[in-house]
């Protein structure tokens, strides 16, 4: 069990979850053990999904952009904790997902949800297959090309989308009517 100081402005439930997850971290080859993690929490209630970033160097910082879904907030908190625990050299490789998936299950997140949220990464689907979630991964693999096309479809660089969006503006991943205040 590690002693990690966690400071920041996240809601109390998130701070407890982060402290407990980091304290229970079980990594055999941890080169730079965590000593202090700073959590930055940004509320974005108009977005359904959350996202986050973890910086391991020079300071350990977890940034959470919290959307409106509590389940998704829990998923992102755990996802970013795994980045802090295993370090920045792994990104979203199989080792990352082999560590993350048991944490998601322990928190009560269903495999259908967390595999879907991680489906952007092929390594996530491979690890889910290893864990026996082949029905879920089969569907997601079949949908992957459409998923990636739709993800790109809403980017600003796509001229056709900009033509289709006359009267709207893109703020992050949210499409808003022109004149609507920015998020």
C-alpha cells in the first residue's frame, strides 16, 4: 500500500476514489513512486461525457473535465488514475487496459460501458477479448470504421460538415446554435 498525498478541488467522492485507488495501486515495477498528486476538476454539465489528462512529469497532475454523467465521471477518474499509477510510458497499450479493467469492474462499471468508452483503442478491444467479453468486442470491432468516420465527421477540418453546420458553431465536441454563449 502506497502513501500518496492527493490535493485538489475535485468533489469529495472523487477525491476519496482517487486516494483509495492510488493507495491500493499494485504495480511491481514502479520506477518513480507517486508521492503527491494534484487534481484539477472542471465542471462541464452541458457535455454528457467527461475527459481527462494526466501529467507525470515534472509533477503528477490529473485534470478532469467532468461532463453531466456521474458514471462517466467515475470512469474518467479511474482511467486517469491508471495513467498516474503506471506512468507516462505506456499510453493506451495492453498493459494499461489490463490494469484498468479490473478497477472499472471493482467500481461497478459494466464491461459493456467501459469497453465501449475505450473502443477507440485497438489494445482495449484486444484486452477485453482476453477477459472474455467477445460479444461486446465483436460488435465494437464491426462498428469501428463507422465509429472513427463519425468521430472525424464532426471535426472543423471537414468542409462538408462546416457546410452542413451553417448557423451552428463547434465548441469542443459540442455543436451549438450561433449566438449561444460558449461553454
